[in-house]
C-alpha cells in the first residue's frame, strides 16, 4: 500500500518543480540590526564578501525560466568570525524570505534577485 502511494505521489512532485535557469550571481541585502545599516551586495557564483562580523558566500543562484527578474533561489553559506560552524547554509528564496531565514541576533540577509550577463 505504501509503495503504491509513493508511486502515485512521485509524478505529482516532479510536475510541481519549477523549471529554472542558472544566474551568474545574485544581489543580496544585508542588515546590521545593531546600527540599522543596510547594504546591497552583488556576488558572482562562488564569490564571498565580509560584512561586519559575517562572511557570506554564494554558491549559485537560480531563477524561473524566461523570468530573470522573477523569483530567485540562492544557495548561501554564512559564517560568523570566530565561530567554527556556519550560522546558515542552505537555499534562500527571494519571494519567501521567511521560509528559510538566517537566524542571527545581529544580522539579517536576504536574496533580492539573480544576476545574468
């Protein structure tokens, strides 16, 4: 019975996936909550930047086919100085920033859009 249910659900899950293109990078916004400083940063895939005590690395950015200014999906690794493990590693989604947010007492980071050539 379980196998049958799984076999029926797999095709629906595959249809629900959105077709995407890969961007060359992403535009991110960072907020330092302590001093209310907002900074927009443009990164290329594989690039990193330090903002205050955190380091943000962009692995890749994807966007819906035919809509580069539409929703963006960025895979980020965010590390804090003198902390061994990253404070965030995963996908952030521009249209749903609260779905998988950075949980940090001082900094907030979110994706604005992917960049193309």
